[in-house]
């Protein structure tokens, strides 16, 4: 379950995983697109930003 602030409903809405419309792994973190029952799509960033890999030691 996810909670979004929906401007169309002017309320917080609880959405199930079935409302996920996109999931993108980016350098800024995981971007999640959720569609409210009214059609509004909310974008949530979660997770950690990608950090560079440590240098290899030979």
C-alpha cells in the first residue's frame, strides 16, 4: 500500500500495488509512478541515490 496526496481529491489516498504504473531505477533513486482512482499520476522517489563503486584494489 502507498499513500499519496491527490490534488483532484484534495485528500491523502491509499493505493494498492496494483495502481503502480511505472518503476524506474535511476541515479537519483527509485522513481515510482502511481495512478490514483481519479486518474491523477503521482511520482514518488524512494530508495537511496546511486553511489560510485569503490576503486578496485589489485
